[in-house]
C-alpha cells in the first residue's frame, strides 16, 4: 500500500508500506494492505511503519495527534507534529 505521513512542515514519509500501527483516540489500531476505507482521529503516541512484513524492519515516529484516511490502498496520515524515534 502507499503511505504518506504529512505534518504542517511537510512530508516525513512517502512510500510503500506493508502496514502501519497508529495510536487512535480510543486505542491503537493497525492498517494493512487492502484495508477497508475509513477516516479516524489519532491521539498522541507512537506510530509504527512496517515496511515489508510483520517481522521485517520497522520505523517509529512519535506523533502529536491528527487524522488518518484510508482509501483505495492509499493511507494518508495528517499529524500536528512528528519526530522519528
């Protein structure tokens, strides 16, 4: 799936991903390839980008909250701020 993580300052990640784990406002959740369309609010916490598989390499970001949109195998994460951990 195509993943874009955007902040007001610009893009911090753009590329292919196997999945992404995010801190929702009511608990964390994961989006994998071909997930159903959705829009969700995000809380503060750790976002994990799975780049190849569940056991493959991962990249972590600390985010300050925002929103995620999943549509047609494209995942767009809009956050107030993020820092790579």
